């Protein structure tokens, strides 16, 4: 193990230093020896500042696109995500049109995301033990089939609410494998040095589609009906499947292990539970998904009953959120290091909550649309910054399982929030429900900010360790974190 021969084993460095400052300084000194920063006034190591060699002619904000595989992924996924957002908006409107019930609207959201909470750990172990490219291809094919089935039922006039529930639940199972696999696959496409930028560009693509998809869906639903949105989504998967098949990805080495799948799953949970920075980030993410994100499920009520905008108005409101979220993702893409991202998580989460309270109080359509810009900005900046910090700290052999926990917090908690939000909106009304969640979101941001000084040192040590060993930390590093 080269790191041990050179005297930079994290366990040894941490054990020798009498104080936290001494231990951190010792690690950083060794990082500087292996990764000198030429012509740079900064005192931060490359693992923290991300000062990797930049490709000629590629802007810093787009540097992950210098990789051919990521270019293929970006182009195909952009088309597919436009279709995904078309279906998301049209499905919400279809349920509301068929039932007029905010409770059932929330229940469909519960059905589509609850499987992520249950099945994501298995998706994580699949991503760690199998070819991630093939895993993502399989999930895209399955999603395409489900979208086309929903389109057929709707266009033939046979669709019923229970059909939507069943198909939404099946899509949730697919997403439980897709999200960990896709997130872990990013590092296979671009490597460690451009991973942060790839995450930010992936979020930008997601939210660019969030602007275009609902706008198209609003027009199609008003003119032709929901079925054509579902059909368009099914066809859009062809683009990403072709892009994935065209990739030439060198499969990273996987650790051989005779341990049972349950042991592997428990290993991922144990790593998260005993790693204070990850635990704090994921708990805040879970809180926001539980209490604040249900505003998206209740958006048809705001568009129709409160702001009187109808289906087209719903498309505008969702598009406004997407514009703000796109700006947040591009803001993160312009960064070249992870230094200070913890503060970004705290402030963006608090700003998200404040903006959401103001939105819930508005009764003017265009003012509400304008307020959704900072809502989307804060939401996406927190989510993408959290994703970046987690991926910067996690060892590669645990990446799929840790991203499965991320999926459970990000999407797995959302169905509970959707169900709770729908039930509360039935009794208290949508505006008060959204306001209550936003207040809890602000409280969570404040608590996270108070914890930052305590968890910052351990986060730096983890990030530096991943940089020291090019994303494959020695076993001593993982053991030290887990044991604490």
C-alpha cells in the first residue's frame, strides 16, 4: 500500500497528533507533498479546492463535458428528463382531475416514492457489485415500458386511479435501483477530479428539463390531454438508452467479498451512522424531504383553487421553480472546490424555508411564480451541495450503498411527506400546510449550522483522504471512521 510506505496512513497520522489541529495539519502536509499546488496562492490542498488541470478551451463551469462519456450521458438524459417532467406534471393533473382530492394527490406521491425507501439499500449493493452502466440501462428500459403502458391506458380512456397507483409504485421500485446506480456511475464517467462539476451539471440538466417539461406538458394537457405527455415521456427514453449503449466505460475494480448481501447493506448504514458529517447532512436532507418538499405535490391545488391558473398555470409555476433550481445548480457548477459548502447547505436550506413561507402567503399568480424562483434556487443548492459533499467523502467501494442512503433521505422520505402533506391540506388547507413545513425547514437549517464547527474537521479529513488515494482509501481510513 503506497500510502503506508510513504507514512501517510490516516490511522497513523490521527493517532500521533496530540490535538485536532495537529492531526489535520499533519494530514494536509502529506497531501501537499503528494499534490503540490503550482502557482497557487491558496493554502488548501487539491482535494479541497479541486484545482485539477483544466482542459484547454473548456470553460470551468462545463469542464466535466470534456469527457466523451459524460457528453453522451448529458445529451440523452436531457431529452429523457424533459419527458419525465412532462409525465410528472401531467400525472399530478390527471389524478386531481379524476378525484379532486388533495389526499389522493399526496397518496400517489407516496406510492411512487415509498418503494425507494424500502428497496434503495438493495439498489445500492447492486451498484457496488455489478456493472453500473448496465444497471442504468436496465432501469431506463423499465421506466420506458411503464410510461408507455400509462400512455396506452390514458389514450384509450381506460385509465383509473388504481392504475396510476400501481404504475407509480412500480416506477418507485425502478428508481430505487436507478438513483444509486446513476449517482455512483458519475464517477465512472468523469473520474474524481471532475466529479463535483459533473454532479452540478447533472443537477443543471435536471432543472433545465424541469423548466421545459412542465411548460410543454401544460400546453399538451390543455390541448390534447394527459396521455400524449405520457407517450412523449416513453419515447424520450430512447435517447438516453442510445447514449448509454454508445459509452466506452472502463469498469473499475470491485472488491471481492464472501460476505452476505445483508452484511454489505449493514456496512453502508454503519459507515453513515458513524460518520458525523454525513449523518448531519443526510438528516437535514431527510427533514426537508419530509416537511418542505410536499409543496410540489400540492402545487395543483395552488394553481387551480388558490391562484386560478389551471393546467397552464401549473406548468408556469413548476417551470418557475425549475428556473430557480437551474440557477442554483449553475452556481454550484461554477465552483472548483468543496471548501465552504457546509455553510452553503445551511444558508440555502434556510433561504428555501423563508421563500416557501412567502409563497404560501401569496394570492397573486405572478407574485407566486416569482417567489418560486428563490424556492427552487435554495432547494437545489442544498440538494446538490449535499450530494457533492457526500460523494467527496465516501470511499469508492461504499459509494453505491451510501448513495442508496442518500436516495432514502432524498426520495424515500418524500412519500411520507406527501401523504402527511395531503392529509393536512385536506384539514388545514394547502397554504398553512406548506407554511408549517417551511418553519420546520428553517429550524433544521439552524441546528445544522450550529453543528458545523464540530463536524468540519472530520469532514476535511475524509475529503483529504479520498484525494490522497485517488478515491480508493486504504482500509485503515474506513475502519477509523466506522469505529468512532
